[in-house]
């Protein structure tokens, strides 16, 4: 169930690991209030780390995008799955190892940073690493599959099945990973969320004794926090909605919930659990004859908290997901008012 925090999260934790798409920005635009909330959180003393499963873009490119959106950031604030993959490789093989790079510039730069040598798919190599790369050729994928099947050690930057693009949601690197896995019968070592290496690499690079994962996806961001043994904040500005939240298994449940990044700046009360469900801040939620019922009024943040608490209690007790047909979440007020 949800945890409480009597002080704002930016004071309770000393490092926030922020997923990007759906949390900080959507496409080329900042999530509303994100630049202001992050500036206030940084002023409160929390370190900000921007982490991404995208292995194609370099940290400099990501940081430049953030600056364009009005968010202070440098390359040292950005940690990618490419950097995590390079760390996995160098820890096992050492500097100077030869690695087939089936990816883009972000992966090549990360390998070079660790003293690893990028080589072609047909050259002598100690390992093979894959990452999202829009220009990767099918003939190279075929050769990589054969080499993996024949025993070349394989590290995958991530297993994301989709990626947002200007023309809609498209197949992500996870589709390639699944193809190579099924062909070769080999499971790769995965560096990106929900696996631990990306979060471990972020803590190594940015520091912090009390980290908080902040994300919008249950299956990558929140599951990754569980795998790393750290607290998490789910924001509802990305892909997670009521349907996804109420059906979340324990390993996908966040420590805290907020409509947006203003949740870093506020306290987090927890609902009171009752025989009927849960109540908090003027809201009451429960499950009657399998359907989630909500009544009352109050802040959007408290609405999400009572919904999660009541629905998860029902799921744990019955094994059934509450019906949420027709339920719409209230819109948060601008700024921190009513949160």
C-alpha cells in the first residue's frame, strides 16, 4: 500500500531519478508545471537525475532538449541505458574489450567513455550490445542473431516494446530483443528499467543516500524501483491511468502517487482504510459488487490515493480487478493548490 510522508518529498529524499517522456516532457513539449516544479525541488536541496531507457541519444542531446524546455540540466545530470549497458560490459570484460555495437551514436559514445572498442558485426569481438537505432540494417541483425546463437555474450540496453515518435507509437528496441531472443534461444543481460543496472549507474554517477524514482510507467519505472529496493513516486501525466493503476500487482505499486511533479513539493498523507474501502481529504472509495465507487470532493491527489488504496485492497482480498467503467479522474488545480 501507499506510504506517508510528513515532509515534502524533495526534503525527505536527497536524489530524484526522473524518467523523461511522460514525466518531464511529452514529445518536444514540457509537461505543464514540470520546469517550475523541478526548479523548486532543486532549490529545496534534492539532486535531479534525468534517466532514460533510450540508448540512441547522447546525454548532451538530452540535456540540450531539457534546457530548451526551461529546465536546468547538463550532460552529467543525464544517465541512459547505453551508459548502464557499457558499465555492465566493462565490469565483466575490462577496458579495451571489443564489443559489437548494434545501435546508434548514444551507445557508441557510452562504450568509448568506458574504454570499450566498438567493432562491426562481423569482426572479432568479446561481446555484442544492442540498443535502439533507427538506421540498424537487417543484414546486421541477421548476423548478430547468428553470433548470439553461437555463443557471443549479449547485453541489451532495454526491452521497451514501444517508442513514442512524431508519427505515433512505434516498435521499440524490445521488439528487436524479442526477435533475437526467439531466434537464438538466449536471454540477454538487460541494462535498462525495470532491470537494476540503470538505477545503480544513476546512483553511482549522481550520488545520493536516499534516492526516489519518479516515473509514469508501472512496468518499467515503478517495477525498476522495486527491483532496486528504493521508493517511487508515480505521476499521472503519462501512460498510467485509472485502469492500469487499479489492476497493479504488488510489485508494480508505487510508494507515493501524485497527479504531476508538484508531488515532489508536498506532503503525502495516506488514506484511512475502512471496512467499505478508504477515505481521505473528503473522498471515499470502495468496491461494491465488483465496481469501484467514489464519492465526495477534495484534491486530485487525494482522489488518486483513495482509488488506489480501495482498489488494491479489493484486488488482494478477492483476486479480482475492480470495474472502473465510466470513472474519470478529477483535474488538478494549477500549481500546488488543493494537492
